């Protein structure tokens, strides 16, 4: 996730990400979530010989065009989900992979994308490739039970049943078409908290479901097992417990690699959180957690 303000781009925990990779000179890395290119630029400026980036969002591919001119053959980007990295990469052709699993602030800040409960826009929430179903399709067509399950499982919303019931009742009068229509309904049900909009968890749940985010993350982590060489590094930045739990669980499991039993060893004992200075600069970074690992043969 990154925040854009008058063309300024702040990638979350960027300095810590580069440090976790160690000596980057002459090495090749994957930026699994290009977004605004913050990680890519930091890696290339740190001495990496090449960065291969992926993004499912067509807008991100357009934002990458200046990078192609600036860095030439040192930069390559594919319009693809990171769960499809293996179609574009040969095993052991890279030295490390970095993932920022948060939603791009470019997506949130553009009302027409339908991610924001603060701005009015169509109830869409599609990140790009990998889904045709919108958030409006879910709230207008799914059963009350299924909506409640989505909000509870993916949004961790404790009032999921109440919200689902209210959605189904309201849509009989008029179908939901905008983000504000849904947000206003939720705000009547969920109590307000300072600094936390009542619609936050519902919007999170719908977004994750619409974009198959957890399945995408799990697939990408599995691919990392085979794409990284022994000694390769994996760095992830997660923004909520569902993402972070997938990373932690993945790092605890041994896996087979060319007949060898391998495992990920932690580079940092605990997850790294943003500094107070970074949070002040970019409030959206406050929930971020960076974890970094080295792929090793299990002793």
C-alpha cells in the first residue's frame, strides 16, 4: 500500500524491505505488487541489476511506463496476477521476492474504482484481472446468509448478520449502486469509533472476496517455494490479520525442493512495524507488518 499526494508516493516500510534483502548489488528481484513502483525504484536504486514486476491492475501498468524508459532492460513488468508468476519466471532466475499485500492507495483514492467509503463512486471494488464480479453483484444478488459469511470471514465484522439482514431488506426497495449508499446503511448499524469508520470491515470483506485476495496470496506464497533458490529471500508486508496469518502459517511448513526438505528461516525475530514518523507521514501504514525470510535446507 502506498499513499499518493500531489504525485508524491510513499511505499510502506520501503527502507526496511531493502534492508531485509541484504546485499542487493547485481541481483534480480520480483516486485509482486508494482502499484506505484515504490519498491521497484528502491530496489533498482539500491544496486539490483533487475526488477521483474507484476500487477493485476491495468492502471499500474500505465504508471510503469516511465520506469521502462528510465531503467531500460533493468526493469520488466507483466500485467498479471502474482499467483501466475511461474508462467513468466524460470525457477532460480531470481534472488528474492517482495510482496505488499495491501490495497493500492491509487485504487482507494480514485472514487470511480469503488473501494472507498469516504468518496462516492460505483460499488465496484475490482482490482483488475482475475474477477468479473463486482461488490454490487454480491450485495444485490447473494443470499443474506452468504453475505453475512463474507463479512464475518473476510471482514472479521462482528455485526455481520445484522448488516447482511439490513442489506437484504434495503435492496428490495432499491438495489445498491454506490459506495455511499452501502456505507450510510452500515453506519446506522455499527457504532462509530474515533479514527475508525463503521464501514471499514464490511468494505474490507467485500473487497477481499471480490478479488479472491487470500487465494491469490496463498498461491503466490506456494509459487515462491519453487521459484526462489536456496538462500533466496522472501519479504512480505501485510495489513490485516488474515494476510499476516497466511504468511506466518506458510513460513512454518517444510516443503520439498528438488528432493531437499526446505524451510523459511526468519530474518527478523518479530514482524517489523512502521515507525511513528512513517505513520505520521502516511496514516494508512499504521497496521502494516513486514516479515522477511531466507529459504534454507532444513538441518
